[in-house]
């Protein structure tokens, strides 16, 4: 009890003597001195993938579908059989046409012999010119008949080949819209083969962006495309596709509604990872040279303004409105105005500062 009273008395005595309790000392804020450097900024555009040679498969003849030789999602090579249509009628038409061709060729041969014989007799003065010219006309008619029946036979042969539908490109089979036993005709949708050896991502780009990035002496689209950097494709999950692409085409006209050009970036797809219809993002890395680069955390967003806190000679921080490029590298920003080379700014904790606050550094 005596010890307790002693400690209590001591505490009252210290308080009466005006001894202050230690206060928290403010920590310093990290700063940097502004200098110019280069920065690579990613321009991102929503895109949809499509095979560079997507082909819709439709029959060119009518008939009963006898066999479906593929399955959805199957990888096929150019020339692989996809469907077989009943070919019996086409086969009979071909046989009939070939028989007519043989008959026409026989008639031509006879007409030729008769013409050559009459020509020999005319030279000897045995037959009249009328007989010679009549035989010559018969020979020409026989030749025309052969040409006509040959064309009919060729057409029948082509129609027969149409009964076996093969893939015009290498790629992946899409949804199949028919079944064995269906009656099909010209124009019936059967499937789509997505030629996926190469895929292109279609997206829209502001005309001004392309103009700014093109060299001053560029006069045609080919030179502009050659000067564009390699691009990256990001899946919706944010995963980056492992192979780089190139911008390979730009439409020749600007959309009046959006003020944008449609671009296509082509990506190699040797492993068949990419499929038509996949949506993602095309990233174009744009290099900006000789600009003031600051950490993204140094910039405070206030409504439509961007601020940084510049440290004055008295070690106090004052907000300054700056203009940024508007695109972040993910870590840094490029500033085009509002501060100058040599200025000192706060790089972290700027959101916690108040105007005129002393910054210890």
C-alpha cells in the first residue's frame, strides 16, 4: 500500500511540473528529382479473333447426305473428306454423257473420212464442189457435236466430284448443321472450317494514334504497317498469348460514327491454341521518348484533374496541376506539362498530404 501511494504521488508531482508526454514524430515522404527519359506505353484495344481463312461449307449439288466424315472441333488438313452425298444419279449422268461423247467422236471420225475422200476426188475432178463443201460442213458439225458432248461430260464429271466434299483449307471444324440422311441442296449450311494456322484479331484504332506513330515521311499504308511494333494478345483472364503478332491491315476509310479505322493483327497459331470467336485485348507498345516520367502513385486524381505535390525550398509540399499522356505503363506515367526538369516531387503518400504540409526528407 505504501509503494502504491508513492508511485501515485510521483505521477501527480511530474504532471504538476509540466513534463510533456512524447508525441509521434511525422515520417518523411519519398521524393524524386524530375528528369527526362523514355517510356513504353501499352495501347489496349478490345479485339475478336478469327481464322485468316474461315470457310463456310455448302454443297454445290442436291441429294441425300450419305456420310458425315468429321466431328465438331476436329483438326483437318486441306483436301480431307468432310461429307459424302449420294452420287448414284451423278454417276449415271456421267456415264450417259461419256457414251454420247463416244458416239459423237465416232460420227466425227466418219465425217472426217468422207470429207478427206471427197477432197481427193474433187482434186481429180470426179466430184463437184457442192459435194466437197457439203462433206466439209458435215465434218465441222461433227466436230462441234464432239465439243458440245465433251463439255456435257466434263460438267457431269464435276457434278460427280461435288458429291464428295473436301476441306478447301487446313483448320478446325466448327458446328455441324446436318446429319447423315438429310436431304441437302445448293446453299445448305453444313459447317465452317476455321483456317487457324494463322489467326487475326480485329479491332478499331483512332486515326490520330496511327498518324502520330507513323514516321513523317510515310506516304502509304505498307510503310505505316512496317513501322508498327510487334503486338501482344491478352485473353479475357489477363493471360498473355505466347507469340507476338503484327498489324497486317488497316481499312482505307475512317468510320464516320466512331472516327476510327479497323485494323487486323495477325498471330501465328502453330499449336492450335487460338480459336475463332475468342475475345481479348490487343496491346500495342508505343515508345515515347524524352518525356518526364514519374511513378503512378505520385499523381493524385481529383475529378478531371491530375495533381502532383512539388516540394518547395522550405521543405513544404504544394499541389501542382499536371498534364499526363493518359496511358500508364502499369507503374509509371509520362507528364508533358505542369512541372519542369529539376523539380522535386513527392512520389509516395501524396494522397495523404495537405496543402503546405512540411515534408521531411
